[in-house]
C-alpha cells in the first residue's frame, strides 16, 4: 500500500491520532453518552420487571414482551398488537396520501421557471414556521362543528348534519398529510428536477402509452426521491401521537401514547422499554426492507 | 410517394424561430442527412417528424398519410437519441424488446426478432447487461437495435455518433451505411459533421437559422454550393467578390481584385446582369499552383506569394496572398517525389479553372 500523503504537511502518527480524537471525538462521545448507552439501558430494562414506586428489579424475564404480544394476566387480549398495527397503519396511510399529493406537486414545481420555483419551495416549507401544536389546534377549530369547512362538508353530503369532521379519522389524516407533506415533496422534487426527459421521449417513441411512459420513463428515475420521502414520512408518522390524540378525540392509543403512558403516569419502565425496543425493531425492519427493495443508492439522498 | 414529406413546417420557441417554412420530401429507402451547425433547427425538425414536438404551422406526412396530429407512440418511425436514452432499469435484451412489448407482440414473435436484430448490430453477447455496464459504442448499438427491432418505415438518428471518439465514429459510419443499404429502411440522419454527412448520405439538406439552404445529392452540396453558407460549412472554400462585366453563353466574366475572372455557369437560371455584385467560390483543392513569377497569359491566372504552408502528409495546404491583398487557400496533393517543393515567400502563379469557379446566389 502506498503511504498516505497529506498535502503540504509532515505529521507524526502521534499527531494524527490527536487529530482524529480532536475532530471525531466530541461527536462520538456525545453519541455514546446520550444515545448508545441509554439505548443499551432501555434494552436491559425491558428484561426486568416493575418494582414498587416505579423502580425496576430482577430477575431477568420475558414477561414484558409476552404482555406486549397480548398474553396478559387475563389470557390473550391483543391490545398492544392492535396499537402497533394502528400506528403502522397511520404511518403507512400518511405516507401513501403524502405521495399521492406530492407527486403532481413535485412535477408542477419542477416545471416552473426559476423565480416561481424558489417561491413554491418556500411555500412548501412555510408551515414549519408555525409550531406543530398550534397548527393542530388550528385544525380543531377549522374542522370543528359550525366551521365553514364542516358546513361545506354537510352541504356536499360528506357528513350528516349535526356531525363534524373533528374529532375523527378525517381530521387526523388531514393534519398528518399537511404536516408531513414537505418531507415527501422536497426529496421527490429533487429527483424530478434531475429527470432525464429523453427517457420519457424514448418510451413514447417506442410506442408506450401514458401509463407505460410513467412506469418506464419516469418511475425508475424518481425512485430515490420516492424512497427517501417515504422513509422521512413513514418513520415519524408511525411514532406520531399528538395529532391522533388532539384530533382523533383522545380515544385511540398509538405507540407514542402507550410509551409515554408507561414511562409517565404508569410508572412501568420495564414495559415501556419493551414497547420502545419493539417499535425500534419494527422501524429497523421497515428500513431494511426498503433498502433491499430499492437498492442502497436510493437512500443516499437522505 | 415520399417516405416523409414536410410542407411549410414552422416551429418557434418564444422569439426564436427554430424551424422556418421547411418544405422537404424524403424519398423511400434513401439515406438523408440534415446537416447544419448547432442551433440551426435540425434536431427540432427531426423531433417534429418523430412526433416529439409539434409544428406551429405546416404538415408532416409519413408514407403519404398526414401524420401531423398523430402522437409519437403511434407513428411508424423510431428514433436513435443522441444521449441513447436507454432504460437504466432494464437490461440490454429488455431494452431492445421494449418496443415490441409495448405493442403487445406475442412472445413467440418477439424472441426471434430481438435475437435477429441483436445479431445484426453485433450485441448478441450483451443481453443480460445493464446500460450502466456498457461502453459508449455498445450503448450506441443497443439504441440502434432498440429502434430497428420495430421495423420502422423511417429511422430517425439524432447525432448518434456525436459522443464517440473519432476511430469508433469512423467504424460505425461504415457499419451504419452498410446496414441502411441492407435493410432498405429510410434513414434521416442529423449531424453537424460535414464529412460524416458527405460520407454516408444519398442526399443532404443543409440547414442554417431554421431554413433549408440547399437540398440535393451529397456531391452537389459540395461541388455546387448555392450559398455562401453552404460553401463554407461544407469544407473549406475561397470566396472572391466581384462585379459582373459580361454574362452570356454559359460563361460569366467579372471584375475582381484578381483582375478579370471568368467562370462557367452550368445553370442558365443563374444569369446575371452586368454591373451586379457577385461572389465566386472555389475549393482549395481546385486552385492550381505553378512555379514561376511570370504572369501567364491564359485566363484566370494571377501571381501570388506563399505566406505560409502546412504539410498534412498526403497533401500540403498553401496560404497565398495575391497582389491586391486577397488571401487564398490552395491544397495540393503530394503526388510524388518529382514535384519540386514550394517554399514560403516564393512567388507562384495561381490558376483558377473556369469550371471550378462556382457563382453563389448570395
């Protein structure tokens, strides 16, 4: 192996070691102290059981995972599996809706001329300037009984008179899509912007109809943006609990709520840790599947 | 019936007129080249024939049928794109089979046709490769196979060899030419390389600023350019300005800075009146050089000084300055050891044969 040459300097091994520690050290230290160690602790705690007053105690047990899988004191009751599924469904639903909304938008923005393009991108990001909670409360008002949106929905026959869109699934998804849309639009836009239109023309030239042109001329090219956007929306949307809580009528428990419940008022850290470990594992599995499916290159855009 | 006929085709992009009132008929089975500098509108014209762009005015008919309103995917033409535009997610075989797949051709027919065309362009062994794993020349062949497999009535080629190195380009020129002869498909070939156009085409259409400047057999475009632009775009050319003195019986005499000059005029349509301005063109290889400072008594001969010479091996290019200050280029074949070399600073007699002088329209 040829010796490594550092341009314009002659430094000893000793110096090099210090340089590595100096540049990467603080970051690594931070991650170890505040990410890796706590994560290990969470994993460890999930195998303990709850003591009195919220402490935890041995011996090692799989009880928490059994309970999470639905085998409680009163026999099988799939309360937690349902919560997990509900959260995954919310994440998936949000991702799909965001994709449907973002795809035409990304093409629209990419075809605008320069100044309008920048304006449109700013408009996409503007909702972030307002706090999530404030936006969510705003939706409560906008969709509540007597609001003009509710009246319009009644007039259109979408809901019966006397009902309102909030609280309910419509309100939850509406707010979720609005919140997560930029995460889908921006990576998709980045892909669409770089689109090689000659492939679209080649497909047309070779006799492809509109659907086939999209499938072969466009889709393979925007897959990186598609994959990145899906991850960026799906992951946080799965863990989201404020919006379902505030707009869904506080009836539905999501992974996030369940977690917060155990660590907070429930004082059951071991069980809470088990929930955290399982949700983390699910997310990792989803990511691995995505990477396998779309090739590693696609995630570089992240 | 022409394979493709364009009638009064116009296309403008905002303020820029890309294609300006083009009338053109391309014969069945011919190798037709659209030649011009970049930005002259040749690619736009090709895209209009392919159906990838719409003319603002005029009609396009393919095989005698008006195709102006027919979308690209239903026209009996296929394109070889400059960038090749191979589908990166499909392998070579799938790329080649794409057109047949889109037309829902049965598998029993697709397989042998794909096999045959891949053999024809010599990419049989590349079937399972992805476009990213191919060299430029291989991509070019795949793009060609992908278009040819559809057996189009007209094959449109948009500078297909533009991205390749010189040696490969020469090789593929020969191959493309032979392929066209063998298949008998009408080729419309867009290029900015005049040598390429001359070497391959039956006929050439020279374009400039959206207009078709001249259209005709390849030799004609070179031997009898009609405009200043065509004369200078296709190979090097000396231009000599003058004023018409006499014009009769297929001969024209004009007063120029070289003195009185006579040119043959094969076409009676070019007849000029005395007193009009005119421009002569003469190719450097048609300019004759003779040793000696005495001005010969014959017509179209003038003394000149050699200001520079460039030795190319097979031939030598001389830069000459005539008494009046006019500069001329002459190219002389280095035929044998006997020809005594001319050197810089020497005075020679330059002869401009009347049948080599072309009278330009502008």
